[in-house]
């Protein structure tokens, strides 16, 4: 049990919401810049498999908000999980770049979608970053142990 006055979670969930909104809007900007650079946003062989800006926005928001809430809840019980979750999320976002690179119809689409994945990973990393400095030392000790 945390001493009185000590926050119960290593980060504030509001920072997750802010990171999700910011990343979503930046990803939409990247999407439109990619489209201006000639990205067809087609994934796979058929013309039905096209990525739209609403998907980019929705998937960015959903992944950061939902998973950020899960880490927020887990972080309340075990503080060290947030540091691990930061890196795992970033690694997954970067590793998932393989999908658009291998399945995009053109290079501009591959680059655009890869940048979107990187932006989402960076936003995730900072979304679950230790905002409550009082618990930073305790969480770091738990993550190492």
C-alpha cells in the first residue's frame, strides 16, 4: 500500500489520451503527405484493400487508448510493468513495419505506413512514461528486480 499522498499509478491516464490524440492527428498528416507523394495506400493485390485516413486515426487512437488503459491498471498493481510495457510497445510498433513493407503496392505506401507505425510507437512510449516522479524510483527498482 502506498503512503498517503503518494500517487497510486506511475503515470496519469490523461497523458495517454493526449498522446493518442496527438499521434492520431500526426498520423493523418503523414497519411495525406504520403498521398500527395504518390502513395496509393493499397495493401495487397486487390483494390479493395486500401487504407483510409479514418482507419489510420481509429487504429492509432484505439491501440494507444485501450492498451494504455490496460497498462495503467496493471501499473497500479505492479509499478515496474510500465517500464517494460513502454519498450514492448515500441518494439512491436517498429517490428510491425514489416507488414506494410512486404504488402504495400508501392514504395510510397510502404514508407508512409512505416512512418505511421513509428509515430504510433513513439507516442506509445511517451504515453505510458512515468509521469509521477515520486514513484519513479520505486518502479525502477521493481523493474530491475
